[in-house]
């Protein structure tokens, strides 16, 4: 256990950031799963709609600093490729 005031504060900050990051990351992953499910179902319109939402969520996660911008670009690119394969 931390004994210094600044170490105690740092532990509190880390815990708060961890919970926020988990929230954003799980939201992003759930949205990606929705896109993949729509692609597997073969529903192009639903996949496009979910893709738009996924792109927004992923961009938000990047702005919060949860994932790297290149990782986000890779995820969006792969989702886009999967949706375009339907058409």
C-alpha cells in the first residue's frame, strides 16, 4: 500500500482512468461485433448503418487516448473492407 500522498493520488487516478478506458474499449468492441454480425447475416443496409456508428465510436475512443490512431485506422479499414465485400 502507498504511504505518500502523491502515490495515493496516483492510485486513485489510475483506477479512475482504468474504469473509463474499459468502458470506452468495451463500447468499441461491442459496436465492432454488431458490424460483423450484420456482415455475417448478409444485410448490407444494416452493416452500413452499423459501420457508420462504429467509425464514430472508434474515432471517439482515439480522441480519448484509449487506442492509437493507427490501430483505429486499421480497425475501420478492415470493417469497411468486410462491408464492401457484401456489395
